[in-house]
C-alpha cells in the first residue's frame, strides 16, 4: 500500500475519533444533567435555543413541512450537525492539534450559553456542559495523540509489529470510549425522558374537587417563631423509602389489584378511584426511624378514598388478618386487616397531598395513609397491590430486617424551639413544639425546667385526633444553662413512656430532654 492511500485511512480514523469525542461530550453531559440539573441536556437546550431564535416564517415552514414531526426533524438536523462538526473537530485535531480540542471547547461554551440563558436553568445548570466538555476534550486529545503516534510509526517505516501495536492501541481506546459513551448516553437520556414525561403528566393532571374538606378550627396554629407549621409543606415533608430512583407511573396505566383471600379479585384504575369521590383527611405521618426529638414526622392534608370501601369490593375472607401492600418497585408493608376495615379509622388510598396530586417522591399516583401506624407498616407509596393474607403466611419488606410485623405509633412530643445548641437571650422565651397521638389525640403537654415541677403547656386547637397539635410554654429564662424536659399525656390518660427505646424493632420512646443556654 502506498503512503498516499493509507493517509486517507488516517483521515477516516481522525473523523471517527472526533465522533467519539463528541459522543463522550454528550453522554457525560446527559449523565450530569440527570444527576444535577434536568434542564441542562445540551442537545435539548441547543434545540430549544434554535426554536427560539429561528424566524417565524422558517418555523411555520418547518411546521407545514414536518407537521407534528417538526421537533423530531429539528433534533435530527441538530444530530446531523453534531456528527459533521465532531468529525471535522477530529480531523482538525489530527492535522493541527490542538485545533480540534479548541473547536470542541468552543462548542461546549456555546451549548453552555444556550443552557444557562434558558428560563428554567437551575443553579447547577453549568455542570453538565462543563463536565461534558472536559470529558470530550480529554478523549479527543488522547485519541488524536494515539492516532498521530500510529501514523508516525506507520510512515517512518517502522517494523510492522510496531505499526500494528500502535494501531491496536488507537482502535482499542476508540472502541472503549465510543461504546461507553453510547451506553451511558442512551441510558441517561432514556431515564431523563421517562422522568420528564411522567412529571408532565402529573402537572397536567386535574383532580376532581373533593366531596368534603377538612376544616381547620380557629386557634389551630400558634404564632410562635421556630415552631413547626401546622401543615407541613410538601417540599419540607420528610421522605423515607428504599427507592433508589423515584418510580415514574402514568396514572392512565396504573392499576390496583386486590387479591389473595378475597371473594372476588378486584382491579381498579385511577379513574375508578376518582369516580368513588374524594374526601379530605388531615393525618400526621410518622416514621418508625424517628428518634426522640427527630424530624421524620409530618402533617399533611390528604385527598383520597376510604380503604375499607375498596376492600369491601373484594370481600376479605374469614381468617385473613393482614393486608400485604406492594409498591410498583416491589416494596411491601404488612398492615393489620382490621386497621383497613375499622369504621373508626380513616385508612385511605390517597391521591393528593396538600392540594396537589401526590408529589412523585411521596407516591404518585396513589399511596396508602393510615393514622396510628408507622409508615413502614401502613403508608405504601406507588401502591399497586393489596393482597389479603395472614401474618402467619406472609412477611413484609422490613420484617426479616429487624422490625416488627405490626407497629402502632408510640405517641410522642417534640421541642422545636429553642434548639439545643442555639443560645437564647434572658427574658420571656417560648418553649414550643408539636405532639402527636394519632387515633387518640393529645390531652396535655408538660414541660419541666431543671427538674422542677411539670408545667402544662398551652395547646393549639387540634384539627382532629389524627394530627399533631402545637404546644407552647412561655418561660422566664434566666442566664445560665438550663435543662428542659417535655412529655405528653394522651386522651386516654396515658403518660408518654419515659424509658428510652431504640427505633428498632418498633419505634423509639423516651422524653425529650435538652440543654438550653441563656445569655
Ligand atoms: N414504596 C414504598 N413505600 C413506602 C416506603 C418505601 O420504602 N417504599 N417507606 C415507608 C416508610 S418507612 C415511611 S415512614 C413512609 C414515608 O412516607 P413519605 O416519604 O411520603 O414521608 O413511606 C412508607 N412507604
Ligand atoms: Mo418509616
């Protein structure tokens, strides 16, 4: 072979190395966009940028020519442009290093500008184009160097073994980088697209107005700085689950199956639930992992349907004593069947939280909420199946992992302010927080300072027995370090358990005691 024809071969591989550099750039940017900022996928940002700057006549031409495929045509055109530009960058890097790398960095800066000037750009939006550019430039740099080494070995008439070694090194590096970019890029884009479409469906969803609303009585919320708000905003609501990525469920394909020990297997659609009519319920959720004084507890207004009405459709058979609920991701919870059928317990299948469809991370489109039971045995998110069974026959996710199969919430009280470790000024200082005893209600909260007598705190007017109440005690704080203890008494007259218990196997107990420094 003459050096002339083999020279062409090197140009071909230079173009391929450019394509691989471009692919790595896009793949790393997609991955970073998935992790840090979903609004900063370079291809989509540049596409949106093009849509925004294209003059109207051209836009109309695109729509009339491609119809509903105009976006696909745009993306295809962009893809072709990226392919050509990447190939050119590869060739440039081969004949005039570092021109190719410079071209790629320029493209990175341009896509970064397209991303950062978009209205929905988030604080971390610069990361995807930056990381993508760095990775793509590095790959292009090394591939260019390898390619030139191979060419030099080839042209210098080095022995065939040396030539073959350099060729294999280049091809191996190109192959590994190219295949990795393809796999990572396609996977990241697919996940992003699925998330985005589920999110769009959720945002477009209009739930029917509930048949009944929760009335918040006057005096339900105390005006104390630093106390937990009566209703926990969705954005601040604690989240606990085993889901590595939040499941994306399209409510139009979602189904709830009620089976097991039932007269009749029942399958419900999302619309079936809505057609039952929604009611509003205020219920405080608590996690078994909540330590004394911890924040794995939140209060929300839910909209949903009674679980008992859904169970009735299937007709649980005699002998059954457990509902094994399953989430779309395989998570399971064991709930006493009685909690689901009791007329006096507001066990629900919830579809809305604080006036909006359930947030994805809180179980969209449907979750269970049952007052009085810890979340892990009652509050299955993304629920898809209710199997009527027995505690003897079935086990839920946490049961073989050291937690009780049944776990009623241990009623408790928490100090929100003053916080341990943040000193306060002498004078009148409110000591305030929340207390909860779901299904029973809180009768009294008491505070003791420096082991002194127990003083009753003022309580907010409770919404119902299933929600927490706020409490406050105006304290005449004197300089020094003081010891604050709090305890609650429920409406059955029971005292909050004083002995400390660990969260496993069935929830923490103990009175919260904290040190407050007064200056
Ligand atoms: N699918 C699923 N549902 C789940 C869990 C889970 O891991 N997976 N965790 C449960 C636990 S332990 C609690 S405390 C509540 C928490 O609900 P939240 O994240 O909406 O606050 O969800 C429950 N539902
Ligand atoms: Mo939990």
